């Protein structure tokens, strides 16, 4: 009933580099402006631009220089004309910058999940935090802000978890390459939300089995997912939705996460069309090439 895919592990290499911020580089040529469309998934997300604040309406065109703020129970998605998709988590503060060739997101609080489309040679995509810079060439990863812990990365609040491809993290004059299944800083615990973060889940599913630590969490993931399926098959629609959402909160980077989001999307059709559309949009943002893409696009297209 449930299959768990193994995550490939890429080592982490570290070397000292000269810190070079995005602002210090000049684009190689003029580039068309990138269009960004935002959707409010849940909660009263706000968008700020030029000092003015307003609720984020559906299908909102968001300009460079804007700032998105989600409440504790709110999420939003950003769709870039380049094919990149970003899910802005609960309690987040995200600013949008850059230009057509260079995209810059600055995360001040909360978390974001990104699926960055493959970039051309003269393009850059950077996520900045208070003390770090994460750069990608085309990959899927998670960035969050946690409470600083001296025992974790010498007190950095930045957390990064990679599920696909490779990212480069620049921090304190050094550069780390983080591959699929790896987290940064190595050995850190729970994220700012107090729940297991994507970093925790990835690390649990990969490194523990390598070093002979605690048994893999895959059995627990399967059990939690299976209970939600059992409730769903018994006709408990709302309880099943809650079960799958509990699973995603605990294991957001699980190999079963995509399936959980698909089931939530289908179950919401029986409860609330607007919630089903929101779930479908979130699925498309996280899995633009997912197996249920056509189904999700159909739900969005059929919405009144």
C-alpha cells in the first residue's frame, strides 16, 4: 500500500572562500522581468509594497520589492514565470528582490519550500537570511529560521534541507555544498515551529541508518500514513484529512508526502471546493512534475 523511496546522499564539502554577495555582481545583460503570481493557501496572508499593506488576494501579481507576511495559521504559494515555485510556510516573513537574471528572496522568519527551475548560465537564484546565503542552480530544498542554539552551527538561526540537487550555503566566510538528503548545519535538531522540520526528517531517513544510530523512522511514517488511509477507507473524510495533515506536519519531507497531499486534495473535494483548490495549488507548487499534476490542474481549472 505504501512505498518508501530511499534518498540519495551527497557528501558535504567545506572550504574557505571570499564572501561575495549577490548585490556585488552585475548582470551580464538585460533580461526580461520575471513575473510572480501569489496565492493565499490559508490564513490572512498580507503583502507589503512601498510601505502599504493589504490582504493577499487570489491570483495576485507580486512585484519585486514586495514583502509577504503569513500568520501563524497561514500559508501562501509563489509561482514564477521561470517555472520556479515557492511555498511560504506559517508565520513567515519573506521579501522579494532581484531582477530578471538574478532572483533574491530574503527570509526573515518562518520557512519556505522551493522547487527552483533549471537556470541559464547567466542566471542566479539566492535565498538570503540574517547570516547566510543559499544559492542554487535548479533544485528542491527547504530553508527555515530557528531559535539560535550555540550547540548548532555556532548559533546560526538558518536551517537548510535539500531533497533534490545541490545548494551552496555561504556563512561566516566559508562555503558548504549540500546535496540531496543532506542538511545544514549538520547535527541540528528541531526547527522554529517546534515540530520536526524537513531537515529532521531527511536526516532521520538517511544518516541514522549509515552510522548505526536509531532505527529509521520509515516504519513510523508508514504506520501514521496507514492510519489515515484506514480512516479514509472507512468514510471518515474530515478525520482522514486531519490524519494526513498530522503526517505532513511531522514528516514534511517524507517519500510519502506527495501521496498525502494528493489524498488531502481529493478528500477536500467532498468538504470544500475552495480548500480543494488551495490543496491542489499547493501540490502543484511543491510537485510541478508530480504524478497527479493533471488531476490537480483539473481541480483548479474547474473551480467556479
